[in-house]
């Protein structure tokens, strides 16, 4: 009588797991007692308990545990294995059915024992941790797998017992095949694009926990079921394997980008045998006993999609010193080689050893088969395919002489903006799969192939086969970035594949050059996010195309800080278009020709460039420049980017002229967009008192738009570095422990500034840190100071030296305790009534980025708290405070024999200006340890009337510094705050002389002297919203007439246009009479910074 055994088992799977079935004898029925040593099969049966264990998938190829920032992966269909998207690793862990087959010792299916279908609902699996010993090669690809146990009755006897999983039709479609062990193992599996159709598994049982995992079922085992036997065990394995891909850019050169779109496995086996090694085609002669062929090639529809769309800038990118190793999915960071990571599945295809896979296998520096990637095309240029879908390669080396092998192909886009190699275009990387990266081509079942694409050098010379066409034409980096600062330079590297023709000259033309901000999609922005700049003038000028002479970019070296003159109609144009001789060509700032012969060309005056030639390729490095700080002062145009929230854009066109060439032979012109990066103001400076050594963490920050509240960190497009460039007496600071630090492409620009020691109370020490980012093309300076002692910035004429104080005045006889503190505002010669900084705020909000004309009225008060008064606090109205006469002289604060402390004159301010450079941004002082991430904290250092203040906050202002490295004062710097509100100036009502617009109220808090609303003039569009732009004014002690008979009384700091200049009395006084005379009591209120006049020794 046949015995039917059918206990269904539930078994839940995970990725990369083989199944081990272990059967332990727990009890038996009517077991006889046998003589010792006898091998007699008694009558009867026994109840056994089977243990089913999942063996971890085996790791192959190269693993890489390196993790980096998340670059993302695209998902669609959630990788369920039923769509074209690559399945998740654990999609291979399904178990839809499990059968146990019993054969006699001759390999024939037992007639008296029915195949058993295990009840998968009645028996629940549990997880078990896996150890290295659980994998054949000692390297498991899974940390834990499932185990399930089930009991069944089995007669005593000798059997060959097999377990088959995930073949739901085994007993029907394969009823004849399973009648013998040979037939079972010879079942031909067929590839399915549904992942659930490719998870077939097979294993056989032993009476010991024997390790059968490496035998691939070729050496099966006779199970002797006897009384007292305690264990049956089987390892079952998938016929399928999987591939995951990681990317390593540590070997790339700087400023090289490899954007990854997708990866696919090609030429997979269209089937394999259930129970022994399989291959496509015929096996190698020396492997015929162990490998069976007869299968063909097919193409999988699964794809690992890294980036979508046609814009490669939106795809994840591999750069120097960074992997593309992780992605975030469902709130979890997943490594590309993790066991549950998305993968590419394929059937076993054992192609054996072969030639070396490396492009340069003989290490002679040349690609061994440069044309290996050529393929046949039809009349339309489309690639021809074989009937099985494989490509018609022209050379067998395309697949390393393994025409039936399986390979992976990664497609993407390549871009190199390196000065030594400029190129870009679509790229493919192809690699033959196998059990190593050198010479094995076996795609063995039940393996997790971990492949890492490691890029080298220029990025298109990896150890994979590469399809990349360095096409004939002009190659430029696009986009290109240049510093927000005036008179700075960056290189425009170009690569010209001439096609064998000889170049006569290279030409560059600036075809667009804007003074205005670049705001893509301006009209579609929410009105609150639009910058209200003079867009009508920008539009009328063709957004930089009609009047390029007002723009920021030049092809010729900038040599002046200021373009002098007053001709607002033609001054900039004439200067921009002026013909200059560079030694070979007549050039201008917007149009320039270059030699195409190897060497260095140009001149010191116009800017030098270099050219190198190699066969059909010409490489040139052409410098481009930002323009002067002020281009006709009264026009407001500037080579500095005045916008903290927007870039400015220019477009450069490059063309070539061939010797004797016809116009129809010319190469197409190429263009690149040059972006002047956002102005960086946070941070700009670090101050520590003489006895303070607190470190400061620098992170360069920027605003997304002018009206933004929060800062965003800057990520460098290309490598960056920071180093101490000036000062640093006694090594009083270091950067990350040294004098220089650096970072990789697409990393934040951040580092620690450490103060190594204190200094004397009568001493100040200085340093300047230079930060170069975006492939070192953009520059930002950070000014560091320790010590509060007055400082000498230049050599003075006469018998006295000028030492500038560090702090603003708080009262008529005291200063603040921090250079970040704005101090008080004073009406002229009224030191007894300082208007405290706590008054300088608006009722709407303390700080805003952009405002309207009406907002300024909210700064008015009936009475102002007088700084320094307590018990009781004193408040005075504007008119009560009053002002002195413009003919007055502010008295000295002290008049010691050797040192006199005085308010400086306009001449002192001009001497300071002419002896230094200026930078604008945020200073952090004692109490601040890191950069603020919002404008309130970055700009808002301000005492309340009780003297309380948040010392971690910063302050905007102007840094005056000595840039000349040969100067005795190199690196020294001063900071002039503009106030927490950004408006370091309270104004009297009335008109200013014969120009400007009358102020609307006495005491209003506003920087602009002559504007109270929009100023619509197409000759000075940057002054359009001057009424709300930031700045400050400082008193001089008396009127000083200049060479033009102007009566100057103070200092003007325009934070928007980067101006630091003397200020006339007419800009600091209100209520002019019709005759031009100034009434006595109508001065504005300004800051005071004092100097010491010290007798020279």
C-alpha cells in the first residue's frame, strides 16, 4: 500500500538565501532492537522532524563597504520583480511551494511513497543569524536567514531524498521528468521576466549535517533511515544569482563628473538545468564532465534606474573622493551592496576561464583593443541585433572573446572640466561577469555578485570596456563659475578636436553679460519670492545681450578698482570696447583672439594664456575676469555681485578659424554659461578677545533668494580648499589642525578655526583665510582677529601715526565691548545723548531682507532710550536730542601728551580706504562658536535697553584689510558694523541739497541719504531700490574740503554696492534752505569710531 505524506510548510524568504532542510528524528513507532553493528532494514516507520534552513547567498567579485552621502536611486513599481524595474534583493526570497521527493538507491522514484507537498501554512519560519562558516567561501552575503520545522512519518529504508522549491507545477508539468534523479536534475528551467518565475531551488538530504553547498547537487547521498537516526539535512539553492553595482570615484581627477543613468545585464542564459552546472552554448572541452550546455542567450527587461529624464544634471554623480554607494528608500539608507538592495537577476552561465578583462592587460599604458566596442549598424546608423537580441559586435574582444558570456552595462554621461582635459558626452561602461574581476567568466547560481566600478584619472579610462566618442568639435565646460568678488579670475579650459585640420586662431566673444541677477522662471515665481529689481531696464537690455559693457565679465585682465568718469551714457561702453594690443592681436574686453600654437601667450597687462597641441587635439586654458569694483561710480555698476540671493550670468562663445579653411569647413561654435556666484556674507570674519581661545566652526552659507530667512550650505562644484594666506603671527590660529584643509567635489565647505594661544592686552593679531571653491575658481576671504588693541593700518605723513580703535562708541566717553556691537547713533556733536542700539528696530520685525517704502515709518519713536542711563533710564525725543552746527568740531575724547583720542576726519577715512581693500559680510565675536543658519542670528547682534545680548549672533559690516603681502601691516583688518537692522543711520526730515528726495520724517532709520522710494533711471538701475538697501554712515569730527571743494564730513559704507567712501555734509544733514545753507539743529544720527593719534618715535 502506498503511503501518502502531505504536510504543508510555510516558508518566508529573503534576498540572496539558499534553503537548508534538516530532518531530525524525534520519535519512532515500534522500533526493534538490532544487534550492534548490524545494518538491517527493519519493518515499520518512524516520525521525524525536518528542519528547513536557508543558506546565505555566496559573495563573489569585489565587495566594497565604503559608504558616503546618499545620492539617490529612482523607484517605480517598487522593485517587486513584476515590472521592468530591478527587483529588490529580498524579492528572491519568496517560497510558493516545497516538495520532498523520495527515490530508491538506483535513482528511481519510490512507488510506495508519494511525493510530499509541505504545508506552508501550518509551520511558521523563524530567523537565525548566519556566520561566515555558513557560506561556501566563508563570505556570506546575508546576516540572517529563515528556519522552519515540520514533522512527518517515514518508513525505515534507504533513499535518495530531494527537496524542490518554487516549482508549483512540478507534479504535473514535470511528472515524467521526476521519475528518476537524472530526469529531475535535467529539468530545463526557462527564464521569465517575472522574478517569481526564476526562483526555482533544489537540494538533497543527508543523515548528517553535511556541507553539500559547494557540490552543486552532483554528488547526491543515500539516506539510511534506521531506528535511532536523529537527523536528516538538505541544502537547497536557487538557480538564479544577482548583481549589485557600486561606484567609486576616489581615483578621479579633480572636476571630473560621471553621471549614472542606468545599469542592465545583457546576454543572460535563456534557461538552465535544475540540478547541475549549466552554460550557454557548448561547455569548454575540459569541463564537459561537469558543465552541460545547450542553452541560448536572451535579454532581461530588468534595469537598475539611477536617474530619470534627459537632463543628466539630475542624475546621481560620481566625483573624486566620493562613492555613489547609498540611496535612501522608505526612510532607510541602503548601501548598493546590501542584501535587500535593488539588483539585477540572471541564470547560471558557466563560461569558465578566459583572457584578462582589463582594457590594458599588458600594462603598457594603451588600450589593448581600442576598437573592441565597434558594432554593426543598419542604414540608419542603428545597432543591429542577433535574433536572440544580442548585439552584432564586429570584434570578439568586445566580450573578451566570450561570445556566450553574460555582461553588465552601465550607461551615463561623462563631463570633464579639468584644465588638462575638457570633454563631455554619453558614455557606456561594459564588464563581463564572472567570479573574479580578472579572468573568470563563470556566472554560478546562488551567488551575489558585488561589482564596484572604480573610475580612474579622467574617468573614461576605467578597467571596463568603455564606449565614449571624443567627437570632433569644440568642447567647453558648461556651466562655469567665477568669484562674486571684483578683479578675480578663473580659467576657461577648452579642448578642440580639429579632425586633422590646422587652426589659425581661436576666438572668444562675450555674447551676453549682465549687471542684473539671473532669476530663472521669474514670472512664474510667487510675488513674495520675486526680487523687485529694475527688471524693465534688464528686459530692455536683452538680459545682458544689448549692453554687455555694463556686465561683470571681461576677457581681458582687470587692472583698476574704479573706472573713473561721469559719462553715464558712453563711459562704460568706451572702456569695454577700447582696443588693446596683447602682443599678437588687437583685442577688447568683450572680444579676443588667441594663438593656437603651443606655449604661453598674451601679456601681463592683458592676461596670459596657455596652449598645448597633441595630434588632432588643441587644448587651451583661457583666463576670464570679473571687472572693476566700481564702473563709473555714479552709475552703480560693479564687478562685484551685489546680490546675496542670486547669481549673475554671462555667455561666452568660442569659435575657431582654420588655415585656408572654407566657411563651410568651420567647426560649429560652442558656448558656455559663466555664472558669477552669489555673494557670500556668512561668515566673513571671526573675532576673539586677547584672552579668548574658543574655536569657531566655519561653514560657508548662502541665501536661496534675497527674501529668504534661512541660509543653505554651499556645496562645491569641484574640489575646494582653505588656507591661511596672510598674517598669522606666532601661528595663533590653525585650520583643522594645520595651515590648509580641503574637500572633494559636491561636499560642503566647512572646517574648524582653532586659536592656539592668548595674546597681550595691548596686542592684536591678524590672519586672512582664503577659501577657493567650485574647482578653485571662486574665492571667499575670512578675516580673523585676536585682540582689541588699537591698530595701525598704514604709514602716515607728519609726526603722528593713526591707530584705529576696534569698537564703536557706546556713549560719549565709553565704547562697546565687542566689535560685533554696533554701538550708538549720535547726532552731530551731541555725544551726551547717544541713541542706544536697542531703539534701532522695526515694529513689524527686527530684520527683513526686502521692504517697502512704508515699512520705514515703523522705526520711528516718540522717545529714544539714551545709552548708558540707568536708575532711571532716560528717554529723549528727536528734537530734544538736537544737534550741533555743521561748523562745529567734535571735541577730543582724551588729549594725553603722546596719545590723542579723536573722531577721525574724512581725510583719515580716505587714507584708510586708499591704503586697504574692503570686504563685506558677517562678523562673529566672543560667544559665537559656529555659523548661524538664519538671518536673525547671523545679522542680529543687538543689546536690549538692559544691556542683555545673545553673543552667539553675528553682525553685518565692512572689513577693511591690508592685502599687500609685502606690507608691514599685511593681514591686518578692521570691522565697521552697519547695525542689526542693516541701517546704521537715522535721518532728519527734509531734502538733501539740490538732489535727492525729501525724507518723510525726522529720525527715520534708513541708510540711503537721498532716496525714500524707488529710483527709476535706466542709467543707474542698481540704485533702483537704494532706499531699502543696507549700509551705514560714520561721523568725521569736522568738515574737510577736498580738491573739488566738496565739504566732506564723514564715512559712507554702501553694503550693497561695496562702496567705502567719504560722505559730504549735504548727505548728513536735513532741511536745506533754498539758498543752500544748513540750519543748525538738523543733522542726522550716525555711528562714531575713534582713532588715536600717536607721536612717532
